[in-house]
C-alpha cells in the first residue's frame, strides 16, 4: 500500500520537473506585432524594422499584422484585448491619448502595459520659403494681429494631432484660437503641398515630415517643439528659445502589450526590446529616414503617455473638440 501511494508522488514530481524548463523558454512560438495603421506609413515602417530586430534578439519570428480602421481604434483595441501571454504585442501611438476624448472609444492608455518608447518626433513650425515671417516670433505676432481667419494652417484632420499641436502652442502664447483657421488634410504631406501652393500659411507638423521640402528650399522651418535643437534641423531653434513659449509636443511610438503579462515574460521581452532599440541596424534605419530616436523604459513611458493624455484632453476641452 505504501509503495503504491508513493508512486503517484514520484510521477507528479517528474511531471513538474519536465514542465518547469518549458515555462522558462519564452518565447516558444512566433510573436504577433499589431500595427494599428496601414502598410507603408511611418508607424508601419517603425513596426516592421523593430519586429525584425526583435526577432533577432528573441530567436522566434515576430510577424507584423496591420489592423486598421476607426482612426486607430480597431488596432489598439486588438492589442488591448489579446491574451496577455507575451505572444501579442503592438505599436501603440499617441492617438491612444486622443481617441477617447473624441468619443471614438472607451479605450485609454490605462488598458495597456507599456514596455518602451522607441521613437518620438517633435512637432515644429513650418512656413513657405517665400512667407514674410523669418522667425517664429514674427509668425506669432502676425497670428495675434491679423483678423481672425486671415491665416490658415493644415497638416492633419480636424482635431488631429498637428491641429492640437497648433492649438496648444496658441494657448501657451495667449493667441485666441479663432485667429487661425484650420484646413483639414490627409496628413502633413498634403498640408505641406497646399502651403507651398499658397493655400495655407502654416504647417505645425514634425520637421521630419517636411524634410524634403526644407532641403529643396521650398519650406522654412521656424522652430521645434523640443527641449533641444534637432540635429537634422539646426536652423530651427526650440520654441522656448524662439518665442519664450514652454509648449512642447512629440508624436511617439511605443511597444506595448495587453495588461497582465507574467513578470518573467515581461522582463525578458523588455530586455529584448532595449537591445533591439540599441542595435546599429535600428539606429541607422531611423536616422536615415529622419525618424526621431527616443528611448524610455516601462515606467517613464507610462508616465509620458499619461501626461500627454491629460495635456491633449485639456486642449480638446478648451477648443470644444472633446465629447
């Protein structure tokens, strides 16, 4: 009797011994990286190069899946609702701090575990090369003195990130929001094209998006919404230096996961993400394409995202864009 009762205990111990190494072998299968925006765009490019670097670090395929729709709601929701086992991660963008204020979803940044920030592109101020304003201070003064609606700006849809960037700057300079009319466009590229053609006078998007036209001498960069000058645009001083405004804004891309990952999986994934970020391939890719490099670990990323959520929400409420 004693011998028979002892055997199941031995079998159970052997089973646990066999299972334990398997649990420590994350990842055991391919990982899916969800990109909430379409193929060919900036977020897709960052997601794909990062997936490639992460695959090298983890030794398993990292497959990019574009889940588009609903102004980013579809893809972000898919990330948040995935199983929190480390096999589904995604690129969460600054729109997560906007869409719930717009009434598009109940989803917020609190529905994710942020693992790292891997890219940030500061906003900027750009005018056509033949514009009468040579500095950001001159443009600010014109925005204050011209009749409401005389000056027009573009670079994204109504209530989009670059629209909010302009409104945030205007609020920081005590410029009445109605003084500048916003012309919706399908992104910064379309806004810049319209500006060069004379349709609008200002595009407050990232300077990286205007790089080709700046290099071609058709667009003038007046300032950067960053703490320090951007190396690629040395003639565009930080806004604080240019006008005295404390306004800063960057559009960022983070790597995030559903809430509730096991600590050991989270630690291994976060370490691999940092190594991927620090790789020469990733650094060169981002620099050559004009993407801003910015690293922040889990805690700092979570703090930055939460602060931007509060800032953008306040602007949208002030502008009557929040629902």
